C-alpha cells in the first residue's frame, strides 16, 4: 500500500531540514519539500538517498502557493512561521486539501481558529499542534518522568533554555508572544507567575539575573515564566506547586529581552528588533559551543515515602528537538495512533516512544536521578 504523500513546509529552515532527516530515519521517503528558496530546497532534496523527494515553491503567506503545495498531500508538517501571525493558516489549507496536519507550533490561537471553523473530526481529519520542543516536549517529558518510580507527584520545578542561534521565526514569535500566543487572545504566558495549591498565583517568584544552576555551565539568568501549557500540565499531573524558569545563559540576549517590551510599546520597528536579537544571540554564542537543556525535578511519594525524580535533557539544538517531535507526530498520525480532531502533541504522543527516539537517534542525552534513575535501572535489567 502506497504511503500518503508527506509535505514539509519550511523544509529548508533550521527546523524543517532537521525534520526531513528525522522523517527519513523513521522510514518515510518521497517527501514534498516546500519553501521560498529553490536552491535551499534542492540542497535538502539532494540528501535523499532514494532521490524521490520533490521540491515545490510555497509561501505560507501566499494562498495560491499554499494551495498548490498542499494539494495531493496526505499529511502536511508545518515548520514555517511566524507562528502567532500564521495561526491556523497552514492547517486550514491542509484540511481544505483533504490532508491531515502537524504543526511544530500553532498553539492555542491555531486550535481556536480551527475549532471555530468546525471540528476536523467531522471529516475524519487530524491536526496535531505544538509538536515541538517548547511547547511540546516540555509537556511530554514531565508526564514521562511522573511515571518513573513515583506513586504520586506534588511539585515540579523546571529550568529550560540554552545558547544557540536565533532563527527569524523564533525572533518574531518571541515578540508576538508578548501580546498573543495564549488562549482567548492572551499573551503566551505570565512572567513571575507560578502554581500554588493547584492554581496560578501572579508574582509568586523573582528573577535571578546572575546565578548558577547545576544543569547549565557558567553564570545564567533565571526568568520565572508560567505558560498555558505549564498550567495545564499542573492540572493533568495534579500538582500542588509548579515553578517554571526560562534560563538565559547569554548576557546580550538577556539585556535585550529586558528592554524588549518597552521598545515595542514605544513603537520600535519589530523587524529591526528581530535583527538585534539575531546579533545578540551571535554575540553570546561567539567562541562557545551551542547547547539546549531541559531540567525537571518532581517531588512526591514512592512506596508511601517522600521521594524525588529528576530528568536532565541535554541537546546540541532546540531546533533538532522540535524537528524530532514534529516527525514523531507525523509518524503517529500515519500509523492511526492519533484520533481525528484537533490535539496538542503533549496529549496524544506516547511519552515512552518519544524518549526512546531521542535516546536511540542520539538527538539528546537524558540523565535521570532519584526514583527515575532507580526505575530506569530496573527496566534495563528486565530487558
């Protein structure tokens, strides 16, 4: 039986190119690669050992080009942005062409647009959103960790961040997230907020501008930040307490982030601010090795006694993490492991499958501590 055609939009970008490699590693070939630069797409297609990939000019902001790209696809993987400007544009085009869709971002705004237009489940179609590193993996890994040796979880502390180049999509989405990206037109999240007694509490935490953390090399800044995904995670896991920190190892990026809301409010050109973000990221990275870290610590009980379980993920790039999750979501939809309708990746992907892929493909190193390390040793012994 012939596999449905997989279209990858934004295939020559930082995430898209890595996603194409992940899809090939999962056994999916003969892809349709879409983007705005023919030479870059051709370079990605040349990496296909079967020579079956095709390239199609496509711009997510051009309806005619997007329609031509999605026509004939069985599923579309969207790696293009900016996320909060496109919202459900790509997913809607895929659905109109009779295809399923996976978006490495999209988040609440895309879900709201899609459901307002009518649940795709009525036509047997599937859309998976937030199939990336953060959000996405940031919700999947704590769910997986909660099942490693703990009977009950009560609190989660998370630290996520790294040192890497800044893509145009990331730069523009970061600025757009200050006023959008969350549910019902809200911002993506709230700085300094945390979960206490199972509910959001504003200004519960403080920023640390110059400190250390065991999972990160050198001095870093810790910015408390509670997103909608984190809040929902607290509800799903039944957490009494959740502290989430974005970690900024680079002083140039951190200094710009501190003034970014004020500069946007003052009417500065977002394109110029994005250029400044690119430069700041490059300055922070000069002479240093890029990396990305996700560190989680759960506390609760094991065998009726207080216990902790920790997980530290280290990767060379958040972009490759996003690509891996996006490719796994496509694979899950094609294998009919995701029901029809609109879903977030953290809710429908199997955490065990994701962890095995990250480990087996060398996408990331996962270090476990406490009850999680004990459970992992037992599993290896059984195997």
